[in-house]
């Protein structure tokens, strides 16, 4: 009934030697690392030596999809990028949607491994077995929209998908990203800078024919249920209508919208202006989607003479980082900042958060106009946003300092500035407050690649009734305890954080969208995930096996970091999270330090990590079939 | 009749069930409801009658994104 796990086809490019080759990875190994982030880790660990400079030719950059990519069902088209991060110094890991992932797979490749550094800027062109490194001199220095146009003209075809860096990556901005469709970002960890350091401008794939399901009848039943599921699922339907930004104002009303560089959680003067409903009613031009996805959560906005719909529209994180973090109340300027980030290829979260950090430095007198080059960097100055995004991307003047990220900028500005950098492992916080979501705060601290909001489920779903979709699905992961509020941090919450982290880890491995495939509120739950694997590719698996895949990935990442010298000392939230919020309904609220510290200790223990170092023990590595790493 | 919802006193018609209150306040169904500190099951929203002076807490889960 089922079939052997497929082999993976790996395209290996050595830019220094101009070598192109393909390799097969046997299905037995692929099954342990069945795509995306886990496959990226497996491949990166073959090549990356400890202690290398992430922006040197010794780094490896892996683009990977999964054994499932291309099946015609919602939430299936994601590409993962792995390498050593220049922002955090840890392993770097980032996902993006769109159509590029499906077409990379349709060309026959599960991963592309990039090593070395090209002497001159090049782009990689993949059309089935025809692989070429092409001269990128005409597109180097161009923004993403211009590059797309030039590449299409040069190749004389429109049936291609392009994943590329902008000038931000070329100029090695520490949080440069990789963009496809001009608006889908492998946003975090500075993977765009790694690509730029290799003089690789883009990967271009010819469009191909996506794979068909193994058991068409069973798979169709799963795929076709999406209409019914959307109708029944208010959360995902709302996400489709208002985008990820739909709840921004509600966060402010609760007092937990990070505002003015996390000094307060309340933004009454601006939250309504920049929330998803306002976007929907004003500047939204259309809802866009990824391959085969019925949710259509992507925003396309237009402001005549100011914001070009080619570059999409702001997500919640972007609306928060450029909006509330900076005290900016203009949706138009937030959208313009989003556009510029997508044009120049820089992460909207780290960019907006770093500008918010600079604004607080300015308000506190740590920097003045002699440093900002005349820019009045008060919170709320919307006009500063586009100026600074451009300066950062081009590393011009003050922008050169901010291009290093808020932590390194703070180190240069002096000890007064360091507490104003809201980072863990030097990566800026996404817009979910640990004070409101302590389990998310725990994951911000221990996550191998810095603070991340998409690495575990969020606390509020445990407040839902026992018979809700959220709780019944979580119960399948062994998470049965409900809560009367979000704020409790006890042993069961730690288990919730770890088990859902494993689940999200498999989603990033199988390259599935976390809004469609998840452990609680999403369109498809754990049962359907197993069914997708079985009917989609004939993988006779179980929830147990795929949870172990998720756990394996996390441990590989943590092991990578161990080799780099990271320990539990690096798993720290910034002090501000433990200081009282100012104003609004959450005036005086803090994250309970004692509960957080206790939770971290329990997390290490139940993760099978050493309590002294916070790193995986040898027995945990062996349990997860990672002996080979210990022998390296 | 008067009830307290999320710390505010409001007036609603007699005979309201939880589901009517959610509609009245423009909530969807995907929320948590506590009446006098006891959490209801979702399956009880249609049948549970609200009484005068009930202290009601409605929580909408705010997730990721």
C-alpha cells in the first residue's frame, strides 16, 4: 500500500571552482531529514566547519524543499534556507512561500547546496538538467523588481520563478533577506547577506510540473475538504480576509502590542490606523496567494504615487515593527517601509526594530542629530522610515551602523544603549510579548536561531474550552491541561512549549505553511498531517515518527551552536521584559523572572539537554540517530 | 437585565443565551467564555442562559502571524 521513502536529489554548486554536480541522498537517510530545515541542517553539517566567518566563502547556503513540496493542496509551497547566520553567529534558518518552492522541486531538486564564492556576481539558472551560472553584472546593484524584469528579458521567458537578494544582501546588511516574487521573504537570520557574500544574486528556476499524489483518491478527499474547513474555521477565514495584521488593534487593546521599542504594550493613538481591517478597507488592492492555497492571506496594497503593489503589503510583524515599535501611526508609511525592504531585500522585523531602537536612543539623548545626520529620530516620525531603510540597505552613513542590527549598534554606542536592544542571540524580537505569552517567551530564549514567533504554538490557545478545535488537537500531542489566562508558566506550559516546538519544527522541515498546517487553530491538524504524508507520497508514517523528526532538527541546530561555543548563557531575554510596562491596561506588568528561569531549567531537562550547558547530551543525540555528528 | 462582561456592566435583553451575547458584542464563536469563573464548553454556548448579574469573561485567542 505504501512505498519506500524517495531518494532526494541534491544540486551542489561550488562557486569558487565553478563546479556543478548532482548527488542522490538515499531514501533511508532522507526519511530522517525529510526536507526543508532538517535536510538543510543535514547538508550544512557536512560542509560548515566550526568557527568560520559566516560571510566568508567557507559558509554553506542550502535552499531546500521537501518530499511533499508541490502536492496540490493549501499551505504546501515553502522553501527553507540554512547557513551560518551573520546576525546571530548561530545556525541560520528561514522560510518563505510563493511559487518558487514548488518549481524548484518540479525541476527535480530537493535541495541546492551553495559553497564557495564566485569571483564575479552570478546567478544560478535551473531548467531541469540544464544548470548554468550566468553573469549577473547587469542586475548587481538593482532592486528586486528591476532584477526580475532584466532576468526575464535576458532569458526571454516569463515561465520562471526567481529567488534573489537585493542591494541589502550585496552590501552584507546583517539582516538581509532573500526575496521571491518581489514580496515573499526568507526574512530572518541574514541569509541574504550570506548569499551576497558569495556573489550570488539569484536562483532562477524554470516552471515545471508539480508532483502528483501517491493515493489520488485519499489525497483528493483531504485537499477538497479545504472549502469546508475554511468555512468552519473563523481564525483562518479571518486571516484570509484581514491578513496576518488582522489582530493588531486587539493586541493593543489587551495592552500587549510592542510599542515604542517595547516600553509599553499600548498604542491607542495608532493601532486602529495600521490594523488589518483598516488596510482591508483602505489601501488593499487584492489578496494574493501561494501555490494551490485557498487561504489567500498575502496582502497587495497600493498608494498612488507612493506604494507599488508589486511589492505586496505589510504583514502583522511589519505593521508592528515599523508602526507601533516606532510609534508611527501612518499605514501608508508602514507600507512604504515594507516596500523598500522588499526592494532592497532586508528583513522587515529586524529593520523596523533596529530603527525603533535608534529612536529610543535618540529620545534618551544617547545619539543626536550629529550622529543621525540631521534626522529627527523621535518616536512617531514616519518620514524617517524610508530615509533610514535606504541608508541601511546602502550602508550609507548612520545606516551603516544600523545595518549591523540593534545589538551590535548598541555595543558601538555604549553601555547605556545595550538595554535598549530588544534581542536574544542578537536577533530582534518579533511582535509577540513574552509578558502576554510566557511559553513563547521561553522559546524566544532557547530557540537555536534567536527570538522567533513561528517556532512553537502561542499560549492563548490553551485558554480555549476543552472541546474546542484547538484543545482537542493539542491533546493529540499530549497537551491536555487548559488555563484560565495566558500568564501562568508552570510545568505543563513548558511541555506545551517543547512539544509544539517539535511540531513546528516538522512543519519547517516538510516546508508546510504554519497557518494551514498546525497543532491547534490551523486548517489541518495532526491527524491530517499524517494523512498528507501517507496519501501524498506513500510515506507510512505516524505522529510519533514525525515528532521525532522535529526534535531531531532542533537538536542538530543546538549541536551546531554548541560547536560555535553557545551555551545556556546565551538563552537570555533582554532585561526590559522583566521591567514594568508603562501605561494602558498593562501598566506595571512584567514577565515573572523566577517562573521564566524555572521554566528554562525544566525545558533543558525534558529536552534531554545538559543542565549546566543547555546543550544536547550525547545520549539525546544518539536517541535521535545523530551519532554521526558526535563522531565528526 | 444587567451583566458584567470583561469588567464592564452592560444591559442585554432577558432570555439571552451565550450565543446571543456573542452576536450582540460582535464576537465570533471561537472564543473562551467564563461565567462566574466557570469556563463553558463550546457545545454549551447555544444552550446556556445568561442570568442577571452574571460576571462574564470573554477571551478571543490572539495567536501568531
